[in-house]
C-alpha cells in the first residue's frame, strides 16, 4: 500500500492507496508542534479503526506547503513505515513543463493538482483550490503549467474581519440567499461568500482570455475545483465544470507511479555496522 500526505496550512489530508486505488482518506489538523510519534499514534489508531495493517504500507509520499512539518513526516515515514518518503519538490518527475519564472516557487499542492487534472480531465484547464489560500492555476494541453493567481481564502478573510474590527463577529460560512441584507451576520456572510464567488467568476474569465494564445485545438478550457469550500462555490457560480475534492491525493499517487522505479536508489540501506545510511538518488 501507498500512504500519501497532503499537508496544507490548516489541514493534513492522508490517503491510503492499494493497487493504485484510493481505499480510504482522513483529515487532521496541521500542527507543527506535534512530534513524529504523536502523528504516528494518530495514524495507528486510524488504521486500526479501518481494519488496515500498517505493515502493509510499502511506501510514502508527501506534498507540503508547510516546510516546518516536513522533517516530522519524514521521520514518521522512516520510523513507522521503514521507508524514505518521496517528497514533491524540485527533481521529482511530474510530467509537467513549468513556465513559472522560478519553478521552485510553485507550491507543491499546485503542481500535484495540475498533474491530477491533466491525467483525469486533460488540458487546457484551470484548477481552483479552495484552501487556506484560494489558488488558480492554468494548464495547457501540452502539459505546460503557465502559472496563476493566489487569493486570500474565505476563512482568512473572515478571520481578518474579526481581528481588524471592533464589533464584527465570527459567522458561519454559508450563503444568506441575498445580497441586500438587513442584519450584520447575513451582511458578512453575503460579502464573504458572494464576494468570493465574484472573484472566482472574474479571475476565471480573465484567465481563459489569456490562455487563448496557448490553444492548439478547439477543446474547451475546463475548470476543476477542489478544496473544502469547492462544493459551495460551485453551486453559486457558472464557471466550474467539475468538483473533485480528492484531486490532490490522486495527483500524489500519479506522481508516485512516475517515480517509484527509482525507489531502490532511495531506500534506507543498512551498513555492516548496523547503522542506517541514506543512498544518494541519481
């Protein structure tokens, strides 16, 4: 089995694959203060609950936008699964042609989403990920990652209203059904939800126009949404073609398949003295 970690600023999504099929997934809070052992115990209990055997995990893969937690998960992988995790970073095979000015600056989650989109839906495409930040990514039919836009996420906007004002309260993120609202709660909900729907519509329209110069066929530009608020946003907009909340996990499995043949060079080797040593990946 393959254990995949998608680490975001707010949550870690963990997926278990067997023979290329996602058999279960869990979501837990991203906590940089937790140790490898603490995360190991959480995963152990989740495996036990699902009736899965941790010893059946043959490999692990990590995508993270939180660098400080990477070492923790790498240590977890070595201690509990006896393997060196594949980390989605520069040098890992993805099949993408990254057109960013500095490809190393592209978030791992954006790369993984693009890989999954090309495999599952094809290009050209726009991927919108509603996470802590809302990201928009443009991908061509040739597998070129053109770049995109980063917007503060809906929850960040909500938190900012509470922190930077004296009287505005926290509200539940849900559409109030109107934009002319007669109380503060609904007024905030309207601004947060419908305001972000407007952002989605505007940026998507602009991106489609800019992507025209890269078109090589008459295939329409598909818009794929993922992330926690993707379903709600899809219901209030006309530009989203597919909602796929497991897109990032699927992308991690695809990237694993592209890199698994080199795993023999990466696995932990044991020296004659019994000390663990890491072999260099060529």
